[in-house]
């Protein structure tokens, strides 16, 4: 196959890992920066140009689109879809999953368990939020944050009020969530490829921190999932239309709760801690999808 990896930086671990896995399986592969892709639309001709060159003759793309450039990245993915390339991440699923609330709305409407969550639209009526989640601490999240940035634990009413006011003034959309205390600084990342959990790790936050993100100093270890956790991860990915996904869950007293699903999950942590060649699994899936096209 002739593959394109869309990535801003060929030196990133995930990009390199996918590149090398594709090469090992004898594919021609090129890394291009989606932010430098020109999209040309004419009535009878659509294409993507990179460094002035038409991206003709490729079979599939593997998008690695960061949070800061979702919209531009999705436009490039859509254009490749239009000209008939298969993609490991559809533009539609990318857009749908980048907003935490949209993601949780879809999941919970399909019966996937999530923590109790409120989208803060009325920044004035703080009392309403207290009535809906009537215990502290509460979790306050920026709707489009990542790597644990913009996720706060709030211990009292006064702080919550002033944070909500600040977010409101900054016109930042936020969600409030019940704090799942018993997960005690741990969460599970289930890595799903084509309807199968190919690797999973338990992440533990560093001392004094409740966020278990590896970017916040959290540490991972390989973990066996329960059947229910595995099924939830597979279903969550399917409901969101993701073939490659990182599904994050908290282990609560009432079972697993999905907190977010990542459409461009990093490979470094999961490959390092589980020793699974996740990149190879992704390339194998791309091969299958291409055969079916
Ligand atoms: N409701 C919650 N209860 C307890 N811990 C949480 C909750 N939500 C998030 N966390 C912790 O904070 C981390 C970051 O939250 P998350 O929603 O995944 O945001 P991000 O997209 O920034 O990673 C999670 O990995 C988890 O350890
Ligand atoms: Mg997360």
C-alpha cells in the first residue's frame, strides 16, 4: 500500500512508531504535515496538494491530529475521504469526539456508563449545580482540554463560584462532574483497534495529584480488563465511529465509568508499559480496511 501519515512532526514517538511499523510491513509511507496541505475543490476535480505536489496515487491516510488544529485537520481528512482514500479516523468522528460533552452525550444516550456530568451554560445559577451534584469535591473541566490541563478538583462552594465566574468571563465552556473518589488517582486506558482491545494500562497519578495523565507525571502499568470493561471500551469506540481509540475509564463502586475517548491516542505510553506493538495492529487494520474498499 501507499500510505500517508498526517502528522505535524515526524519525530514524535507515535508518528515514528507508525512509520516504522508500516515500513516493516513493506508499505510505502510518507509523513505529511496536515497544516501545510492545500485543499483544492473544483466541480469535477478535488485534490490535496503538499509542497505544491498533488497527493495522487495513495491508498490510505493515518491522521494524527492534535487538539489545537482539529478543524483544519478534519478539513484535510475530509478532502482525502472525498478523493477516495481510506482513513483510520474519519473527519466526522474526529469532530464529534473532540468535545468532551458531545462525546459524553453520545455515550450516555447509548447506555455507556459515565460519571454524572453537568454542562455549565448558566454561569449565574451556581446553586443549581450544587443541587444537581450535592457533594464536594467536584471536578471542573474545560470542555476542550487535554493532557489533564483544565481539569480541576474543587473542594468548596466559594472556589467553585469564583472559578465558574472566571470561566464565564473568559467565555470558556466548562463541565462539572461528580468526583469519583474511589478511583483514587487511577484510570484505565483501553486501546481499541477495529473493535478489539489490543492493549490496556492502568495509570496512577503521582503523589498529591488526582489526574493520572502521563503528561502530569502519572505512571502506567499493563492491566487485565474485566469482560465488562473490555465490552464498554469496544462499544464506546463503535458508538463514536472510531476504529482507533483510547478509551479512558474510572473504576468506581458502581462499575467502570467512561470519562473520555481519545481519537488520536498516543502510542508511547501504551507501547512502553504494555510491550504491545500497537502501531503494527493499526497498520494491520489499515490493510484490512483497504482490502475491503
Ligand atoms: N470525575 C472524575 N473523578 C475522578 N478523577 C477524574 C475525574 N475526571 C477526570 N479525572 C482524572 O483526571 C484525569 C484527566 O481528566 P480527563 O477528563 O481525562 O481530561 P484530559 O482530556 O485533560 O485528559 C483523568 O485521567 C483522571 O485521572
Ligand atoms: Mg484524559
